[in-house]
């Protein structure tokens, strides 16, 4: 049996294989943040096609934590019934599912709210500047919101919680000295900058109990000047593991328009560039796969919880090697499942080589304006995308 097809386990949750659908914003909730039939079907299709564990796209824990139009909410009990129907359907197909919880912080693209942030610093990614630094009361309100949302996740029948602590959202903003300029107990030293993440974990653990899995996506370093260093990121991941976190998915922290966590054109050869009409890549070298592998391997050597590798896994052989050599306990894929939701079934049938996804990131460009899909599968969709680019819509 291929290593990625072997059963897995996270804190007692048995998975049928080691393949995770990594969180990707779906833009499939209604204006109130409630999931739609399309959202339900999107995730059910993954379960029916053999994905071992699904991480939902990020769900807001608080109204001020909303990131963009179409983001799913977990900020009130009203969301539970629809989510319960989803988890029942996933389980009926033999799948497992964690809900990813998030607070957008100053990276929110929702103009109707005043974003929450550690300090009055322009967001590195979208340059939105908060009007004021978060008060102590507002910080504790956000912490309680994570705990309340985790309770709802458990009540809705999910198998675990996955918390976003990377990519420039609130938790990673507090971790980073580039955006956290505070001089109180929430800023300054690394211990103080870690405090929000630690208290958030404690709030959730109190809400769900010791036997309900909690995982984190943790940004290990920032792509901006004077940000979180990799040494600080490693120490943070180790701290959370020591506190009892059940799994860590290693990733990046603060981003900028010039540096993103989802690298483009991963593994794309000249032949693939021609096949997929990527004229700009015909004479370019392929971008390296598995760009967080070394950090995942380093974390796993001393971790008590599970280690999840995400980021640029584009060949079946490499996925198997990651599990086989102990670099990580699970492989986590986002963009490949957008183009090929049946990828696991193909691997079960002997699929090898590169996945169909070429990491062009067009799917991510339409976040908040169109439902998540692969735009390369039809010439019409590519034309619609090109027109949107010309008009400055994406």
C-alpha cells in the first residue's frame, strides 16, 4: 500500500489515509455567513472521493473577524444546524472533517467593519490601517469568541478544530513584531506576543474538553522586514505542542503582495507549460515542491502531536516519500483538489506523476467575488478571468 494511503490518527480520530484537504476559502456562504447547498456539495464531493480528512476553509469566529464576502461564519449558534447536516453527510461517506477557525484582524477586506489589530500599523498584504490598537477588553472578547466557536464546532458534529495562526491574520499579527508594536502584556517579548495564541488555545480547550482534537496552522516566519523570525516561529510551534496541541500544519506568517504562502507554478515543466497555455513559464525553471518540508521534518523530530506538511506537493511520488521518510505524518493539499476532487481515487488506482494543478493561483484571485473553482478547465473561464484582470476586478 502506498504510504499516503495508510490509515492515520490525530488524537483518536482515525482517518482512512494520510491525505488532507487543506483549508481554502470557498466563497460559498450567504450574506449572513451561513453555508449554502453549494458549500455542502463541495465538501461532500471530496469525502465521496476518498479524502482522508477535510479542513474547511476559514470560518470567522466574530463579526469583526470577517475576511471577505462569502466567508463562512461560526460566530453564533444559528450556524449549527446546517453544519450538522454537512458533518453527518461527510461521516456517511467515511470521511472526517475539521472546521478551520479564524479572525481576519487588520487583513479583513470587509469595509463594513472596523478591523481588530494589535497596533496601528498598515496591513502588509492589503495596506488597510486600523483606526486604533485593540484594547485589553477587545482582545479578551476575541479569545472568548474562539472558545465559543470551538464549542459550536463540536456541537455541529465536526471531528476537530483547526485554527489559523498564519498568513497575516489576527493571531499571526500578534506574533509578529512587524505588526505588534505593543508595550503591554500582549507585545514586546516573544512570550508576550505568543500570549494571544496561547490564551486562544486555552479558551478552546476549556470549551471542547481534553479529548477533542485541536490543530493549528502556524506561520513560522514572516515575508516582511523586521517580522517573525524562523527561530521564533519554531519556538512557538514547539510551545503549542507542549501545551497539548494535537497537530501542527507548518506554514508562513505575514505576507506581502510580493511574497505569498501559496507559491505559483510549482513543479511546472516546459511540457506542462505548453499543455496548459502558460506561455510565461515555457522557458522558466520549475518552482520547487514541498517548500515547508524541512521545517515540518524539524518540528516532527521533537513533537508529541502530529505534523502536517502543506505547500507545493505536486507529485504522487513526493507525497509518498514525505510519509515514508518521516518528514510528516500527513500531507495537506489545497489547490490540487480544486482541479481534481477525485485525486485520492486516482491514487488508489495507481496514479503517479504530477497532479493536474499548475499553481497558477487564478482560483485564489477570485476569492470573495466567485465560488472556488479551477479556472483553467475551460477557455470560457480563462476569457472571463482575463476580462476581469483587464478591468482591475482581480
